[in-house]
């Protein structure tokens, strides 16, 4: 009976994680370049190493005392990043770019560490650098001429600027893309950005349209890859599974109450 309580508890924790992930996906339905989180489940077995603190297992939150009581049963939730691209929508804005295929844009985060994103709604920050909407510059630190009247970005990532008084464009820089051995294991850090993890592998930079990397499409933005209908169906299934786990807890509690009553008699 005690095992039933703990097994159901792990199931409730796991399905709560799934509900939270779905809610986050739906909230970013219209976020440019957003990649949805996918929750998968695995069985908790005796081979799982107990944690040293009382913070629980990552993504589940099961206390150490509970995990140590499990004997080869229960559920763990694992969240990964979807690798499916979103639809490319034309905007005709010169600083909007989309990645048609594999790869991420590399940016320099405020703490100086690299970040990665698919959100290609670019702007020019106060330093005159090509950057994300929030001012985070691209890793190439591409400086655009202040008197540029036209900006062109080709499929290979070359940034050309036409300045006042000249007819021929000048090259301002080059946008590289990065890829990973396991992009699904990237860690979200907010602001529609990701960082590399041990599971994702190190970033490998390359030229767009080459070596399996996607092409740069100027005047386009990548939509979120969240499908509302799929998320709502998944939400209903997760809620029903959570309710079933709750009923197991109730049944185990009733059985223990009956056992206690028998002992007193």
C-alpha cells in the first residue's frame, strides 16, 4: 500500500511536469522562432541513484526519502526540445531573417556566454551592431554603416549594405549558423534563447546553406512550431492521467484506513 502511494506520487509529479510544459508551449504559440518542449516518460527503477539533498530528481521533484522507498516502479518525466521547424512567414522587412533548415543563430548573452536562438527578428542596437529585438548582439558582431540606406542578406549569411552616395554594396559581415549533435538536449534559459549542455554536445559553426545547415531567408520569420490542437489534446490526456493517479492515492489511503480499523478491533 505504501508502494502504491509512492508510485502514484511519481506519476502525479510526472504528469504535472507535462501539464506545465504544455502550458508553456501554448503561451508561446505566437512567439517567433519558438521551439516547443516535448515531455517523455520513463520507468523509475532501483538503478536510479538517490540524490544527496531533498530537492528530488530533476523534472520530477520526488524527495529522497520517497525515491529510496521505490522498488523498481514509478514514473519519471524528461523534457526535450522539439527539432521540428515552424512555418516561414514572409514579412518583407530587411532585418527579418529565418533559417530554412537546420541550425541556430549564435548570440552573446549579457554575461558574455554564448546563447542560441531561432528568432530572427533582428534590429540594430545602440552600438550599431546587428542584434535581436532585445539588443543582444549576434556573435559575429556585425556593425552596419550608420548611413546605410539598404541592407541585403543572402542565403549564405553575407550581410551587404548600400550607403548614401554609392551604388555598389559593401560587405558588413557574415552571419554563421551553429548546429549540435543533439539539439533536442539544449537548455532553455528564457528570452527564446538556449544554451548548450553536456547532452547536446558542443556548438559547431558553419556557413549557411553548406554542410547540412539551413539557408538564410531575408524578409521572412519562422513561426512557433506549436500546434494548438495537438497541445490541447495532450493537455486533456495529461489531466486525466493525473486524476487517475490521484484516485490510486485515495484508494491506497482507504485501504490503510481499513487496515488500521482491523488492528484496533
